[in-house]
C-alpha cells in the first residue's frame, strides 16, 4: 500500500514539528507548509529532513489561494469514503482554545482567536468540512519554560496574573492527538457533533500560574516568590519577550489571563471534562498532569 501524503501547517512550532516527525515515522510522506520556507524546523536537521523525504511548500493559511497552490504542488490526498470517491485533502490545524462560537463573528480586536479563526475559515473554504480537523488546545505547559531563568535564580518571579488558573496541557499530548488524526484522516471526525472539525484539548487539572511556578521551584530546589507585573504595559512587554508574541496578541493575552483570576474565563465556554477526555480519546493515553510534565522536563528547567 502506498504511504499516505499529509501536509503539516506551522512546522516551525514545537508541536507542528513534532507532529510532522511523528507522521513521517508512521510512514507518511510529509509536506511542510510554511509562510517562510527558509526558517529552521525544531528537532529536524537538514540531513534528517532530506533523509526523511520531507518537502517544504509555501502556504499562508490566511490566504486560501496559497493553500490551493500548496495542494496542487504536493498532491497530498487521503483516500476517503465512497461519498468522496475522488478523495479530498485532509489537514490537522493547530488552532486555539480561545476559538469558540461562530468563526465569522469573532472580531479582529480579539487577536488570538480571530487569527486562528481565519485559518479555520480558509481551511473550510478550500478543503471542505470533511477535509480538516482544528485542534484547539488550552495553555501550553511549555510556556512555563520562559520563566526558567527567573525560577533558577531563586528570586522573585514576575508573571501576568499569577492567580489565573491554567490547564497546562503537555505539547507531547497535542502531538499524539495531531499525529493520530493525521493517520486516521476524515474517519476521525465525529459526524454526530455540530462542530465536528473542532477538537478541544486540555490538561487534566487547572492550577494557578503561581502554584505552577512554585512546583517548578520545588522540583529544582529553589524557593521562589511570585508577583504580578507593576503595570499592564510591563506585563505586555514581558509576554512579548518571553513568548515572542506581537504586541496586539500579548495585550489580548494579558486581558485573558486577568479574566481567569476572577472567573473561568476561557474555560467558561468549553466543556473542560470533554476536552481532557479528548486527549485519551484521540491520542491513546490519559492527559499528562503538570506534576508529570515538570518531572519529564526537569533538565530543561534548570
């Protein structure tokens, strides 16, 4: 049987690159769809990329014509049901938990969900509703790595909204789900769901950012104190430095995090239990909790 051909969008991110590598290890021919085809891919050297038969193609999810061009160039097809006898393209898109409700009604002022929604809308236009899955994970546990130097110094750690309760999903869990979806293709979608393309993923428990930092400190033998930034602009600047976000996205995230100190925020419109269960349902194993993630990544936190 010929190997399946898949396209991975966003391969320069940690989850995207891991998904691409996993799909290739499962025998798929992998095309790497990128805005900038010259950017390096984490965990994949030039030699490994060549040996694994990876191919780079230019595509921007906010520009449907570039997606069509990428599809025409790669011929990445999944065999489908008899209703789609000719076959259609299937894409797993790394979206965001912030995306909820009707995609077209998300305003540009909500920069993070709006940007991801534009990608989903473009995919629906080009590939059809049977041609893609949008994985919508919560807050990455790996975001805590940006605080490594502060925690290791054993001093005061400054973060925006220390009391915000986050789910801290493991990127490895997102990779497992994404790889499984790529392998299964359209058959993985739940036709009985109103939003069958949207797959929410969350870590198994929500704890405050401050508690997560303290847990890391204990794991590496450091006693740390956690404080908020003095001003909103300081918080925005901190996120821009730590996560490499543009200012508009960083400012949106600061508002979201402070909202989660007062109420459920992002999690108010999502079935949290279902999002946790989806990790095992699609990825094959229970969601990793923050304690296990810290233990597995201790060397990166020192």
